[in-house]
C-alpha cells in the first residue's frame, strides 16, 4: 500500500478505503458529495469575526484574541494547518499578553467545516496547550463533528498532495 502521509495515524482499514478511492479515481467525488461549497470568510477581517463568534460562544472567559489572519507563509505540507501564538510583553510596569491565530492561506477556499475544524483547534489551544485528552474534549465540545472534519480535511490534503486543489 502506498504511503498516505496525512492519514498515517488512522486505522489501516480507513487508509485502505481512501487508497481505493484514489485508485478508482473517485476521491474527488467522495469529497464533493460531502462538502459541496467553500466558505465565505475570504478576508482576514471576515476570518477574525468568524473566529471571535466561535470564541465568544464557547470560550467567553478565556484570554482575548488580538489577531486572526490568513498566513501565506504557513506551509501545510511541512508545518501546520494553523498556528496559535501566545506572546507576553512588558509594557511600562505591566505584563501584556496577546493571543494570535494564523491560518494557512490554502484554507481560504475550502468548505466551512474544514475551516471550522482548524479554527476550533487553534481556539482550544488558548485553554489547553498540549494535544491531550482535555484538548480534544474541548475541541469536540465546541464542534461535535471535530474528528470527522479532521479526518476529511486530511483526506482533502491527501487529494491535494496527489492531484492538486479541488475547491
């Protein structure tokens, strides 16, 4: 079986199903049948508002977000889907902290479910720094379909890797 790097940690039966879709040239049909359209949050301002809406609904008491942007420098293949940074600075006699989220620009044109999964993931890092059980519990609290969206996003990344962009 060929190596599908985005799906390495999934059960073999899942990987073989995706490999069969690739071999049968039906992976695009699978994705398009589940996720027909792309989201409408194309600008940094729209992304910020989208993210703040989710944050205010589920993480009201968490630290504020100072910035949410698409970042063309994030290389999905080698780095990450998004990045959450927490910066502390001394300004005058006070310690100021800033939370920032950057999402890879490739996700400007994907289904909203994929963008939501990435935003939820990065928002969860505000409260939970490690990828542990508490982190994933928070992700599924915010988005009950988090794991399905993550899997399908990884299938989409596999598609991009093999064939190029779909959306």
